[in-house]
């Protein structure tokens, strides 16, 4: 099994990678691309109207230049990478969330690169997505590669499955100038950027063929 697990909508991840044979989990585990369309978890579907209302409340409160809001139907991401003062922009966003009844009712997931994620207050994340795949496909081993702070949930799920299930896995962090320190601390190993990832995947595929 090869799976792409992303904070992006599943359809967007599918369009970026465009390989039909792999599984796409989007919106931090809240949806899956299957048979040509996205399927949301039952818990997530009920929050699409809340997400829409939260964005409508937040938009007039966030007039800082460089801030943008990405509506992903069952989640929302507020980006501030383009703001000249990241610290000030972040504080403005958190204050706006406090002043938005709908946004305040949502869950703020661990912040990623110059972005704040708003999700339904249900226990679903990249880690639960990993555990669902392990059980569904009866996996006995796996490798997870991630470069963002939200991948920590998946790293922890890999370790939990290794401890508690008939499964052996490794969590690999991808280093970059923007890589959060905590991600490296949670990883079993690290790879230095995209070039290292490419070399690792080539080695892994060749080794798998030889072992079989």
C-alpha cells in the first residue's frame, strides 16, 4: 500500500500527485479520495456549515495584509506566510478566532508553517488516518515520511502501532530550513530534503523487490 496523507483536500492531493493506484487521505484524516470522488468522515460532514460561518466571521476581522483563509469544506487554514511581521499576524489571527463564535467552537490543530488550522472538534488527525489504514489493510509494517508539524500525529501513531499491534514502522522527518524542531525530535530518522527522499524511495523500492 502507498498512501498520501495530507492537510490539503483529498482531491487537491490527488491532482498534485495524479497516481490512481495510491490511497489519498485529505483534510488531516477527515476525508478520503475513493472511486473518483471525496468521501468525508461522518463526524466531519456536519461541520461544513460551521466552517463556512467561521470564515464569514473571520474575514472582516483579518484585514492584515498577507493573511488569507483557505476553505477546505470541513476544515479551514489561515495563512500568514506573506505577512511582513509573522508574530504580529499570528496574534491577530488568534484574537480574531476568540472573537468569532463559530471559529471559537472549532479545534485549533498544531500550527503548521505560518498557518493556523481550524478543524471540527472531533478526534481525527493524520495519526488516526494512519491507524485506520493499518487496520483496514492489515499492514504488518510501514514507513511514514513527513515535513510538517501536523505529521507529528502520524509519527506518534506509527510508534503506538509498533508498540500495540503486530506492526513495525518508522517515522521519518524531512529536514528543511522551515522544519519545526519538534518534528525532528519525534522522528525515528531524518532525511535531508527532497533529494534524499528520492534516493531513499529508490533504495526502498529496490530492496523490497530483492526481498520478495
